[in-house]
C-alpha cells in the first residue's frame, strides 16, 4: 500500500462522511449529488497541499482530470452514470497510481457485497426500514454510489491502518 498512514488519517475525518452520504443518497434518490462531488474535490485541493509534495500534488490533479475524461466517455457510452463518473474522478487524486490495482480489488469485493446486501434488503422485510427509497423500484439498476463510497472508505481505513 503506497498511501501513507498520515495522509489517510488526514483524509478520513473529512472524506468518510462524504462516502457515507454518497452511499445513502444514491440508495435513496438514485443520484450522487454535485455538492458531494465538489466537496470531495475541494477537500483534496486543500488536504493534498498538506499531505503531498508539490510535484506529486500536481500529478494527482492531472490524474483526476484524466479519470474524469475517461468517466465522461464511459457515461456517454452508457456504461456508467454521470454521478458515478464524477465521484470516481473526485476520489482519484487521493489514490497514488501504485495503489490503483488494490483499489480495483477492493471495489470488486465491495461491489459484490453491496449488490448482494442491496438485493437482499430489497426483497425482504428490511425494505420496510426505508420504504420510499428509489433504488428499490429501479428494476435491474443498482445504486453504484453504495459500492463506490464503500470502496473509497475501505481504502482510506486500510491506508490509516496499514499505509506506508
């Protein structure tokens, strides 16, 4: 794991609530809000200056722009929602390039768990806890913010515990 424990500890108190809010709003409304994405990106602009050397900070910003462009293309192709693409782009600068494969592995596991948990809740009495959430009635559509927010939170928690 390349992220430093110190950087992850700086990010966690600010980013964790945004990850949880992303999961919640995507399940409730089937959307990831622009305010959440802007807050995530804005936090990196400040916290990145504290946690990273200036050259690395610039590279991470470029990394975020590249991920945003790829996300826009995937959204245009109908592969992912616009909110998903924006959230991934806003989260990308927090992750060192060397940790990209680790994040993808965390994402795969989180996606599987989130999908199973959401479908289980959707088709059982657990649905009564939040009967008006839009994600229950979207057919085969799945609130990816649940998996994306979870992935980013898990990555930062692991970084705080096991980071460089």
